[in-house]
């Protein structure tokens, strides 16, 4: 009510993410003041005191210990049952709204970006949460904020400083990306097609068109969005994010953008700019994988605007090809002229190393158990 009075929320506005209600429910559920949380703890604690401070016979102590184990198991069950997952209809946790329905109807591949609204109530800072990072996942939406537990530091630095259009701002926040401002050329490069903004904050920029007003939000469509996968013949040596940012501002909506590569061998000779470059066809896009088809008449680079990692592998017509870091953040492969069907697959080396170490440890454990049992039998039955 106070937010509505201050004009931060429209009448009848619906949250896309209701944090306060979720946190209050969790606190009530696990509150130590709850009788059903205190009772099993008190019983087990009392029995433990009985064992520790009251003299018992050896037989009585043995029975008391067994009963203590039974009580402890019951206590863990009574307390832990509240942590067991309970089947709940998705719509109860992630309610459908006009905004989410509108975004999901768009069959193209795109990212969304939420601009958080900050206001003041007296001396207190208040922020209206629209769609926080991670929360696009249940709706099947790609959020430029990424998933905070796996977002790498380079991406955090670039988006914090340059996507917000404030390169002078020092990078000081880790883990989660919240945006209050944006730079449209950088947003276009990052495949951001829709911006979600409070309906109390109109955006007036060229190439941004309001396409929906509902749920207390206005959805703007970026008419100059770049595709998630594109082809280019223009390359330059990567220096730093500042050079990338300046290049983006010099030619903000180029049909064939220049990309920056770290490998000298990936640099291409300068070509005349093309009036239009056909976008590759994305056959499939999933978590950790993508399949693309493209036909080019000149050599160039196919750019996949997903975060670069050593675990990414690429296959051109079934043949492994090196994945190169592009623009300091993303990935791309070199293409010779011809027909191509490219598959990107994420196979993190750390996972397979972990499997190998765990398997080796398990094998050593089994061998040590066998040796211990063999030695024990020899001691019991000496020759």
C-alpha cells in the first residue's frame, strides 16, 4: 500500500516474484519457536542428559543408548520432514501473468532484461523487484542477468560497467546482476529483445517500442536486437573491454559487427562491409548445447553469444573444431566457405576429473576393506 501511495506500483499490479511472502513463509515454517520443532528437540536433549548425568547399570545404559538412537531417528524425521519436497502446482509458485504469457508466445531466441525501480519512503530505500536473475528459468526465459551461481567474473564486470552504460563505475558487486540503467547498443549485441520496466518509468529511446502494458509493467521491444548466433567477416585483436565498448558505440547497429579475438591465427583480412548478412538458422538450443546450420560464400567467423568456457566443444559437420574466445566473453569458430551444420556441446572437464577422483577413491576404499578383512581372518585363524 505504501509503494502504491508513492507511485512505485500501479493499481492492481502483480509481482512476477513475491520474495517477501516466500521468505515469511519459510521463516514461519522453520521457526525454532514452533511447538512441533521444540518438542522432539526437548525429548532427545532430555534423554541425552539422562545418559550423561544419571548412574545406570551396564544393561540399563545399553538399553538407554538403543532407545536414544530410536529417539534421535524420530527427531530427525519430525524436523526433517518439513524439508522434504512436496509436489506443488507450478502456478502456485510461479503464477502466469500477461507479461510472461506474451514473452513465451515469441518463438524466436532472445534474452530479456529487467530494469529495477528504486524509490525512497522517507529515509528508507525501496526497490521494486520485477524479474530477478534466476527467476526467468521457471518461465523458460533467457535473462541477461544469467544464473548467479554460475555467472563468471568477466561477464559480471562487462555487464555491470558497460551494459548499464557507465564504464566509469567501479565493479564492486559479485554474484547477482541488477540493472537500473542500460546501454541500447550493448543490449542489442547481447541479444536483449525485450526490456521489462515499471509502468511508472517510461523509456523514450529510438528503436524501443512499447508492445505491452500489463501487471504494472511496460514491455519494450528492441527493434535492433542482434541474433544469438551470427556470422561476421570483420575481426580485430582483443585488447580490453574498453575497446569493445568504444567499437560498439562507433557502429551501434552494424549489419556485420566487428568482433575481437584473442588468437592471432583467427584474425581475418579486412573486407568491405556487407549491406546485409544472413543470420544462421538455429536448429536446436538447450542447456549446454546448440545446433546451427549456415551457408557462407566467404571465410569468416560464426559467433555464439554464450559465455566462453574451456568445457565448450564445437563440431563442424561432425568434425571437431577449436572454440575461440570472442569479445573477451563469448565463443566463436572459424568457418571456411560452404555448407555447415555446427554443434556446440558443453562437456566440463572438471566433471570428468571429479568422476575419476571419486572412482579412484572408491576403488582404494574397497581394496583397503578387502585387505583389512583378509588380515583379520588370518589373525583369527593362525596357521
